[in-house]
C-alpha cells in the first residue's frame, strides 16, 4: 500500500526538502521520511502538493502524458472578459509551446481562503479577479504565463486540486496522509 501525503504548500516554500536562499524547504513543514513530491509548485505559488513513496504513482500524478487535471485559482490583475477566457480555453501559443485547451471561468474569491503572507500588492485603481483554470499539463510557470499572455498578470496562484485529490480544509503548512 502506497503512502500519499496531501500538503498545503505555503507561499515561500520550495517543492523540495532542502531550502535554498530565501526559500524554505519541505523539511521545514514535513517530517515524513521516504516520500517525494509528485510534481512541482513554484515557491511563489501556494496550495496542493502531493508527496508519495510510490514511484509509479509519483509518475502517474506528475507526468503530463497521463493528462491528470490540475485545478488552479489565479487572482489576476484586472477583470478578464469572456473573450479573454475563451483564449485560455482554446490554448495559447507561449512561444516555446502551445498549451492544451484549458477550462477557464471567473469565480468569486474562494471560500475559506487564508491570507497570504506576505500579502499581494494592492492598487486601489486596479481591480483584481479570480479565475479557476483547469489544465492537463504543467510546464514551468505555465498558468502565470497564460494569464499574462491574455493581459491579466497573476498576483496570487493556488493549486486547489490534482485529479481526484483536493486541498479541502487544509491550511498552509498542514498535511494529511492517505493510503492508496
């Protein structure tokens, strides 16, 4: 039976156990031996990170060829219209690759969302909006690049789900274990 850890990775934590520079490592929050991250989440992104001790499961979760959907909540600068969201849904040429079509919709600020530390920059004259974006790949900084390409830079990015696994009520730095 494989161990599966669902971890709510806080802002400023790397998806590796060893800290680097100003960023903390997973070992500052988890003391579970023998597990490894199934995929990555940038230090300036928050949310669901899955760790496991099963290499086959790790590959199935992380490898884009399995097309496991990943759900993100992106707080963006500005107010995207339907045309901008449709661009995300069709797929975007980011220069080095074209994204697969995504599911994209405007949402309210997610219920129960914790404050980010440090807070995002706030500009009174520029509104912010939340987009729920579901992608089946996960290239480096992909969601941030996608929202920037349509003219709405990401201010805060939270991964809410990977496949069937969700953040649920986990607060930043909290984790729970499942056996699969």
